[in-house]
C-alpha cells in the first residue's frame, strides 16, 4: 500500500563525523556513506544507536576534496561485495570495501576533479544517491557514471572498470548526475545552466533542457520518465521525457542555491537541500508520480506544496533517503543528521534543545535577507506579537524586532514560529538595527579591504577581495589574475555575480553609479584600480592624453574590452591596444588638419547589412587534376575532378564523397589541400548543396565516414598547413551557405548543429591574430555567411540552434574586432556582420524560411550578447577616423541603448 500523506520529520540522531563540510550523503544496503572536504569519506550503519550516529569507518586515501560517496551493493569489481564509490578533486574514483574500509580499485580516466556520480545496475534498475533501489544481482550492464569539472561524463564498466562510453556536450562542470530507472537514460546537470539527457550505451544526446537561469547543481529521478533539477536560481524544475523540453512545473520556496535533491517513491515526497539552511519537503502535483503528465498540464495542478521546512544551523549540501524511510542530511558544520517520522525514535530532549539553540544562534547578513542598510525598521512587528500571527505556508520567514533592538528571523514550522537567527551587518557581524553600519577594514596578505570572501572554486577555498567603489569587473579580474592556476576566464561572470549578490549595493553604487550596471561600468582615469603605476600601458596612455586623445582607455577598460570577448590578456595585448588608440587619434588629428584628406571619406561605400552569401568559385580543374596525379601517382584518382564536376549537377553521391575523402588520406600530409579545395568547390557549384552538406554532417548516421572526416577537419585545423587551413575555412563558409538551399521543412539535428557550430565559431578562433590576409578572408567569409544564414534561413537550425549560433557568432566577432585596426577591411566586414544580425527585423521580409518569431529571437540574442561584448569596441569605432565605421558603430550603439531602455 502506498502512503501519500506527508509526515513530520524530527531529529533522530546526529554526530560530528568530519573535520570539514559533509559535502555528500548517500544510503543503500543498510549503510550511510558520507564525503567531505577534509579529503575523507566514511561509511557506517544506517541504524543509529540511541540519538548518536553509529561509529563508522573512515576511508583515507584521496588527496583533495571528496565530492561524493555512493554505496554500490553487489559490486562486480569487488566480487559481489558492497562497495563505497568515491570521487574527488584529485581526479580519481575509488572503490572501497564497505565492510573492511579497504581500498580495492582506483579508476583514473578523468583529467579533472570528479564532481558527481551515479550507479546503474542490472538492466537499468538504478542505484544512486537519489533513489532507494537495492538490486544485488551482478550484471554485465552495471556501470559507474561520473562527471567532472571539465564538463566530461565517463561511463565505467561495472565489471572491468574500463571506460566504455563518454559524454562531452556540457560546456562547463557537471555538477550532478542521475539515471532514470528502467531505461538507459542518464540525466546530467551543469554549471552551463543546462540539463542534458543522454543514452548511457551510445553517449548520444537525447534532449537538452535550458530553462534554468543559473548553474544547475543537482538532479534526481522521480520515475522512469520524470526527474527534478535544481541549482543556483533557487528553483526546482520538474521535467517529463514525454513532455518535451519545457518544465512541467517550477517550484520556488528556497531563498538561495539548492544543492541536493532526493525522492521517496513510497511516500511520493521530494526533498531539497539548500544554502538557506533548510531542507524542504514537497508533496502533491508533479511530485506525485501516479499522476500523468497530461493531467498536470495546468500549472496550478502541477504545483507541489511545501509540507515541511526542516531548519539546520548550517548550509545543507546533501540529502538522501534510507531504506527505513529516514532521511539523512549533511552540511557545512561537519555534522551528519538523521531525521525520522517515527516519534518513538525521536532524539532526546537535550539533543532537540541543542539543535534549536544552534539554529536560533545563527546570524544572517543583512544582504541575505534583502534589507537595505538604512531601513526604517519601525514597521516590523515586535517579537511578542508573533503568537497573534499565523504563517501562510511551511517555511515562511518573518522579520521581527526584539526588545534589545535587534532584528530577528523567524520561520513558520508545523504551526508555530521558530527562531532562525539574528540579522547582522558588516564584516564583524554587528547586530543590524536599520542604522548605517561602519565597516572596519579586513586585512588579507597585509592589505586592508572592505570585503574579504571565502570562495569555493573547483573545490579550493580562495580569498576574494572587494573594496568600496571598486569596479566589479576589476575585482573579478584581479581575483582571476591572483589565482590563475585555479581560476580561468570562464569563471568571470560567476565571480561578478557573486560580488553583486554579496556586497552592499550602496558600496557598489558609490563606485559605479548604478548597481545594475556595475559589471559594465567604465572606471576610466590614470588612477583606475588595478593599473600598474609604471607599466608600459600607463606610459602609452599618458602619451595618448598628451596627444589630445578625447578618450583614453584605462588599464582596466582595456582588460574589460579584451576579456568580455574571451581573449587571454597580457602586457603585450594591453600595449598593442593602447598603440592602436593612439594611432587612431593621430589619424583624426590629421584629418581635421587637412580637409583634402578628409574629403576622401566618400570613396568608401557605407557599411550595410550583407545582401547575400560569399562563394569562392575560382577553380582550375585541369591544374587540380594534374596536381592530384603528381602527388598520388594512383590511377584511381586520375579522373576524380571530372567525376566531381559531373556529380555536382545531380543528386548527392556517397561514392563521390568517399572518393574525395580517400584522396585526402592518400595525399602527402603536408599537401592535402587539393582534396579539401575540390570538396569546397563542389559545395559552391552543386545543384543540391544542402544534401551534400547533410552527408558531411552525418545525415542521421553519427558513424558515417563523411561525418568522421568532417569532425577530424574541425579538430585538426589548428595544426594544419596554411594552404589546408585556407581551403578548410572556405569549405566551412560554403557549408553554412548551403543551408540557404534547405527544404522548407528541414531542421538539423542536435548533433549536426553542434558539429557545424564548432566549425563556424570555434575552429576559426586560433587564427584571429593571424597576419595572413588569405586566412583572414576565409574567416570573414565564414562569419558573413553565418550571419546571412541566421538572418534569412534560420528555420533549418531550429529556435534553440539559431539562438546558440547567434550568441557564438557575436562573441567570435567581438573577439576578432579586438585585433583589427579601424581602417582594416576586415573591421568593415565584421561591422556589417553585426548590423546584419541586429537589424534582422528590418532586413528579412523577403525570407520565406524564417518566421517572424525566429527573426525576433536572433535580433534579441544578438543585441543582448552584443551589449556585453561589443559596446566598448563600438564606442571606440564611433570615435575612429573612418567615417563609415563611425556611422555604423553609432547605429549599433543606438540599437543597444534602445534595447536597454526597454
């Protein structure tokens, strides 16, 4: 019989089991396993002795944070014994005997720290930290599935320990992973804000879910089709594989990041653990797996209710369910807690009182509870008024005034108000009263700062400093520069958001004018924070000011300009940036002094949107065949050029495609460009170019020879000879142009889009600084043709694909513009590309393949990404000596500003 009525969980037992945070808990086979930042894991019985957690066995061997510990019943690698599987930032996965604590096996195929894991066993019956399944049958399908900080998931064979599959579609760290029971589906979540569902046997992506607005931290299975995900946006999203990629429901009750989820099938309860020091218990709606997705089509019907909010005196990192129906939590205080619904097993009064006192003694920073520094607190109720108030939902929080004048936080819990703590302000934790609080300096490495935060980056605790009035951009970059061995530019946006969320808004506003724009503020001036006092850049900036420059970029402005486009920075980059600015000022001065020179402005045409694709159709057929014959000496290729030209007039021919690929591999490694050039020319003149491109992208066959050839060209372009690089870029340009000939109903698959996206936006990146004009021309054609495709033929990419292509293209253009002078013809091309994207609404009326919705999406994405990556560059071009660039840049900035005002 299935229970559906919610029950009230109370503390059963607790114990201090780790010297640092209990980062993960799991339960299976009558045991509880824990993982900690103290570099150890533990395993112990799941049945407490009284109100103390049982003594356990400590597993010592990892050399860094242990991120998870899973119990694997009947593990084949341990000859059927129960194993504890741990994953660590040291990059290793360890298997320990749960009975003896002995290390039995180490799996070391990850190249970065291992964040999360799950276990699949016995033909899809899953065992993991989010379920209570326990199948003790050895089976060849057993697998340990793990994810790492680099975004890679590996599937280890449960019997041999060897890697039998991988999944690499995530862009950043995989934070959580689970398996859908009874299926081969794996669901993984990432810091890139996405949820991916993929096949454990094939590694193929089945679906991508993109509704989360911030990093996704955890995921758990509810049924074979339904699962829940949660993360830094403080929401839980419930999905069903039968309902597409739109969440069935979004559950919101937590105040901050959610780190753990687990589900009780018998009681149909969902548990969520969060940074707000609570575990929420959810019931009904989408949480009740007996209800069909169709019956939950109405949002109100789908919404689940919080039936209990379990307060903790710490951040709650993880929650799991035991076989007896208890729940287990682990948090930042190093304490393992077991909670029960059986009052006969409730902890002693002393333990319950100690827990209540620990919770009430907590301190909440004023920023966390959302109060302004100088709030008039007279409108808040007094603490003695609480008995007359009744909460509306479980976990509701209320701010009240105490007799001592402090502000306290209470929560509605099981029909009563429980104290959660006191509101404080400032680094020293002064009780908040609503009056302005002075902030004494905090010292780090002997330097005083207004703020010093402990930040966890990839499992390492680092110090992040911020000073009142400092640019958020600069603070984030200083943190990256000081910790470059751990932190990279991919963390920058997350660091900026952390500062904005944790620093007093007035402290940001006083430096940047508008806290909402703090991350984009230009802190110009010679004394801008972070600028080396006697750096080469400072000397050049001074020379620019002496030359009468109307805009002198500061060191940090140059930094922001480069890094917003994703470009690695160094002193040479800054120096070159300053020299370019100084040269532009000289050109402007010369133009102003000599009107005759200025009159030549009209010789250049205005910069406008692209009116069509660019093709490279110059091809010497006889010369190409002669070259092929000389280099191969193989009779099978003697008439290949003629055969290709004939095939171009008819339907695609797999044999011809394979012959071109065979030619490529037959040619000497340093002279393979004739084969790529022939293929590129084929796409440029073919009667059915889209169908030829489909062969290269797989056309439904991920293992096709043509697709594998294409993947190799994309991956190896960085190391190819210049001639081969040139013709490969032309090939990519012709491929995206071929999408313009796609049938009306054609839509690329996810795998096809990903391969093409890599070719168009990632493969060209290593060549953005090249001085070789022919390669620049090839890249220019790639970005132009991609923009034209997006503005006129985006339907073939699908809505999600069009958005992804647009975002990646704008970032690529922003990055390239950093290295091109304003009078470069490639700068004009790039500005035309941006105009084509941001003015798509005005230039796509003749398109029959892109509906208005797709067009609007492309424009919106281009403007949104452009405002953060291109605005500064456009302001520079607005002041340059090229009138056409000035006009176009002004138009683009106006579009950005108009979008911001709306």
